[in-house]
C-alpha cells in the first residue's frame, strides 16, 4: 500500500496466509484492522496489534506484524519472538513502548520503528538479531537498557550498543546503534563493522574518533546519515564504505586517511578515492 498513504481500514479475509516485508510501509492512517474469524493465521490483540505466526504450522502467534498508527502505549506480549518490518512505522503518537523482562523476543527487523517517536528501548535476554536498518529514522531514541542476561549485546559508555559478528565469539565487534543525543563517539578498537543507520540523525554528533590500532573494516550504508560530523579519520584496516555511508552530512569538511591504508587515499586533501577491485593498484 506504499502508494495509498491515506488508507484507514483493512479487512483481512480467510484466504490470506502471508504478509510480505514492507506491506504496511507508508500507512500512517491505517488505524482499523478487521480479521475474518475464519482466518487461522492472524489475530488482533486489544484491537491494536496484529500478530501472525513465524511458523504457520505452529499454534503460537509470535510474530508482531502491525500496530495501528494512532497507538500511544504498547506493551509487547511476552510470547512475541519477532517484530516485523515497519510494524511501528509512522506511529506518530507513540510515547510508551514496553518489552517485559520475560520476553521471548529474538528478532527486530528492518525499519521496525521507522518514523516513530520512540524514546526508550529495552533489550531483553533472548534478543539476538537486530536486522540491518532496524533503527532507521528513529531521531529521538536516546535511552537504551540491556538485560544483564543478554549474551548478544552490551552497552558501552551508556550510549552505544555493540554486538557480535559471530554469535559464539566473546568479542563484541559490531557497532549496532548510537543513542541519538550522542555528542562524541570514540569507537573501540575491537569494532570491525559499523551497522547501517548506526548514527543516523544523531544531530548533536560532531566527532567520531578511531584509534590508530582500530580494526574497523566496513562502514555501513547511511551509517552517519543526517549527522553534523565535521571530520573523519580513515584507519588502516578500513576496506569498504557502503553506498550512502556519507548521505546528508553537510559539515564533513576534513578527512584524514592513515598512511597504512591500502584501499583509500586522499587527493588534493579534499577527495577520497578507492578501488573498484581491491587487488588493483589503481584508485
């Protein structure tokens, strides 16, 4: 319904079995859902949350698919294991978003909160997957709390979520998210990957610091989108700048590239050049 932003009501007949990712994108007026009592695949909770099944053969409705856009308060049912893409997109009135301690939540999908004024997020013990883009367009998400029982993520400096590229590893080498009110970010040397939208809309952010021994290899798309960073240092191991990494950063006027970096170089002190083929000598 991407070209029908003013749709207000949706009736779901018995035959529907699946909603593809993005089905509810740009539905900021969709506030009334009606599900046929003969449909065994979906149900409504409190006339506000539409839930489905991550496995259609199971009886448990554990997939949160959609929330009416006028909602103010949300309490995620403990049995929910996945928050699907765009579930809370454009819920402009959303003020309170609660996930219980005993939550079974395992995955938050891309664009889950896109355009919603969510301010606080609790990461429960079983949450293991934050899909690329899960935090896109969350301009006032300034407070994060992580369960001490969660073995997949941790909080550093009370402002940044870090995770693991390998679940069985002890090393937290992925920078997943930064609170949107962060002013300065010092990236730990162990970080190898900055996730997409990690710092997006951190409008107070001016400085991002990498150590000389940084292991950073990839900066994801829109990682610094719509920030006010003024300078950036490219350390030795950085090999890839994903498309859109520098979208809407109007104050980025100083770039420094490590002399040990073999993938990028600076020309005329103003332009970064890289290689279409990593093994090539030509920039």
